[in-house]
C-alpha cells in the first residue's frame, strides 16, 4: 500500500487571505471530484502576524501518486500565482515502516 501524503505550504499577504482560501477550496473540490477518496485540508499557521502562511494537505488510501501531485502543484501554482509571497513548497511524507 502506498501511503504518500502531500504537504504544500506558502505565504500570502494578509489582505489576500480570503481570496486565496476561496481559490484553494475551489481547486480542492475539483480534485476531490476527479479523485474519489482524496482527502484535502487547508490550514493557517496559528498566531501569525503580517504575511499569512497556509498549508494544503492531501492524502488518499492508495497514496498520492506522482501524477496527482504534479497536477495539484501545477494547477494551484497557475491559480494562486498572483497572490503568492515567495515560492510554494511541496513535501511528501509516508508512514514509517
């Protein structure tokens, strides 16, 4: 069983947070629809001032494959580019044996 999980974090200006959250939620709904069983979350770094750090998380019982990872990264980069402060950072984790 492949249990790869994808974590993506990035920063946006605080005044852009609501628009970015709406855009990410729309993207995540589309990816869930296209990939049944995909679990998506969006989180905000707690107690932060100034720029806001957000984190997207993705998991699936079959794991998040490389093709899905690339799709998520590409489509989100295209959609969120106007709001980003710096780069989006992707990391992949899997359970310890």
